[in-house]
């Protein structure tokens, strides 16, 4: 009878520990996700502003350069200069796409680290003989 009570207490303790363990890991994941979301939102807003300003400035610069080169006295027609500018921009976009395809830093490093430690601990616990 007392063995049944001890077994029930042990199982209840294990369940409570498992719930606490999972809860702690979920809380860590939630905190890291919130931090990553805030950082991404800030960077996204800044990138949008930078891209908008840069596009307007670049369009004005390209239009001015096309007109300037076309009237420089070499007799180059403006549409050839515009085609050359378009080809240059396509090449530049290709380089940017290649840079963008490079792998980035890992996400959620603390959570991954903790889960790997937990996995090792569980594997060691499973391999340990029961007494």
C-alpha cells in the first residue's frame, strides 16, 4: 500500500517536473521570439526608409547622367545611354541577389543550445540503469 503511494507521488513529481521543464523552455522561446520580432520590425522600417530615399535619389541621378552624357558632344543618343544604364542596373541587381543568397546567422541560439543540453541529459538519463 505504501509502495503504491510512493509510486503515485513519484509519478506526480515527474509530471510536475516535466510540465515545469516544458514551461520554462516555452517561456525562453517566447522571449527570444519577441526580441527577434522587435529587432526585425526596427530593421524593416529603417530598410524601407533607406530604400525609398535611395530610389528617389538614384532615379534623379540616372536621369541627370543620361541627359548629361547624351549632350556631352560625342553624338551618343540618349536612348543608348539609357539602355547602358539599364544593363548596369541589372548587373548590380545580380550581384545583390548573390550576396542575399548567402546563409545568415542562426536564429534562436539560446533555445537551440538549451534543447541540445536537454537532449543530452535525457539520453544520459535513459542510458543510466534503474535501481
